[in-house]
C-alpha cells in the first residue's frame, strides 16, 4: 500500500498600507513561482486611527511660521465619523488587495488590523506558521533611515525572512532605476 504524499502549504504574510495594484500582485506572486509547495497568502491591512490622523493634521497646520490662531476642536462624534470613514476605506482597500491577488491566481485571505501592526503581524506569523513576510508600503525615507519602519521592526521581532517592497513600483524601480530608495 503506497502512502500518498503529504501536501504542505508555504504561508506568506503580507503587511500592506493600501490596496494593491495588479503590478503589485503580479510581483508578489512572481516571487514564489519556483516554490514547490502550494503558496497561501495572508494579507494584513491596518486601519488608520482617526484620533492620530487628526492630531497629525493639526500638527501640520501649526508647524513652521504660521500658527493656527484658534485651535480646532473636534468632538467625539466627529472623530467617530472619521474613524468610520477610515474603516470603510480600509475594508475597500483590503477587498481590492485580495481581489488583485486572486486575479493573478493566488490563494489568499485577508484581515483588517486594529492593533499595533507589528504585533498583529507577529501573531499572524505564529498562527499560520508563515515561512516569510512581505511588507508592501510607500517609501518612508525618514522611518527607514532610523530603522523604525515596519520592515525594520518586523525583522527585529520575527524569526522569518522579511522583504520590503515599495507599492506601485516595479522591481527595476525599486532597485534604483526609478523612485525607490537607493542609498539606504
């Protein structure tokens, strides 16, 4: 009696900031074309915090030579409305990211993250037994320089390979042929 081979899955967790483009999805899947096991992607998309967004915007308004003469105050209902809008946008972005990966043949699921992103990423890696992590973000030069960006933090926390890709840029652009960060 012959034993049937045990099929295994190569799990990859993706931490993304926004909806993926078709190019992003194609590049992610291309990274695993030679993987002999079935690949399963788990997309995590953090929901932005409304209070932090408002605080950041207020800081921008009062920076430099111009100060806002009267501080703008938002009540809890206004902040709750902003949070609902951010949650709706995050849901739409996650749905689009999952759809783009499915369009290029990926086996994928997705979750919104309301906790601290790197803690949620570590939990998902443990839960799935992920073999690697991909972080897809816009370029964050200052955070990357000081190694406080998601990728640097994930590398310090996780025991799996972590690759950082710049969203909406092809591999050539990320390697220095375009807008990607090249000197850091």
